C-alpha cells in the first residue's frame, strides 16, 4: 500500500511505540492521523494530527471513535497494558485487565472499523503483538497469554477480512525502550526503529513483521518441543519429565 495516501488511526498514540508511529507516519506524508488516547490532551499538537478520545476497553468509546474517524484507511492497534502478572499467583484483576485491553480491545477496534475500512476499499490493519505471544518467562505470562490470543485473533481476522480487500499485518518484537518496559533490565530496541520497520513491512504488503533478531530467532523455533525451548524443564527434580 502507498502509505502517503492513507488516513491512519493509531491507538495508544500519546507515548511509546504509538508516539513513534505518529512521528513516522508524519514523516511519510500520511494525509491525516487520528492520534487516539484515553487522554487526548496528552497528544502533541502537530499539523495533520487529530487527537481522538478513545478507551479500547469501552464499547461506547470505540463506537464514537469509529463514527468520528469514518474516513480511516489504516488502523494501527497499538494500545496495550502490562502488569507483569504471573498466571499462578498474579492478581486476577491484573490478568483480566491485560486480556480486556490487549485482546478484547483489539477485537473491539477491528469489529468497529472493519466496515469503515471496507467502505474505503479495504485499507489495512496493523496489530502490535509481542514475542511474549510465543514464549514463557518468569513473569508477565498473563501478558503473554493476552498477546497469544491477539496473535490468533490477527490470523483469524486476516482470513475473514480478505474478501473485502483488507490487509492485516502482525507486528512482533522483543523488548522496546518504552515506559511499559522501564522496570525491566533487558536489551531494548528503539521504538522509532520498530515503527519504521513495521511501516516498511506494511507498505511492502507483508502479513507479518518480525522487528528484531530475537523475535526472528524465537519464531523460527516454535516447532521445537518444550524441553528444547525451556531446558530448565528437564533439569533434575523438574516436574513432568
């Protein structure tokens, strides 16, 4: 797709990767950008950028956004949350918040904007996923479960929306230097680099963008057995040997 001719809507646009998407879209000459956030006053005032009130966890808010941005041709589902909750002992409200935002929020947006995109000739959807959709860790496995659900959702809606000509692209990456990852010590990518790679892939018609080497490596190993992916499971005394 020719990004220059698109009218984009970015969720979670006021910070992190969302802000980088807005910046990169502007640099590519996008016609208009709806910068959606729960607090639109936190969106920088820039030419071509239209702040939009949006809470992806609220049906009415999503419906109002779809009505206000009914010329959208590119939907970037970036809004997300991580509580670092573990599945076995994390707070249930944290686990539900992650699933409500990262899975159901993306689902709400796709369902609300699919007719909008169809009316514009098809357009495109970019769903921001994570390497955590495919791996387990000592924490954040609730976040991983929500992103795994969002990955399955992305595969499903790609199939369902193909008939109306909508391109659905998945973006996956490892750690990125954003507020969400501020408390985690890890090698982190620059969010501007991630946004550029995502839009390069989208413009090229890619259905999946793996934005860094760690994500490429992990995705390539998904056919391996759990004992190979997680050697600690085969350690002496490990359950289920």
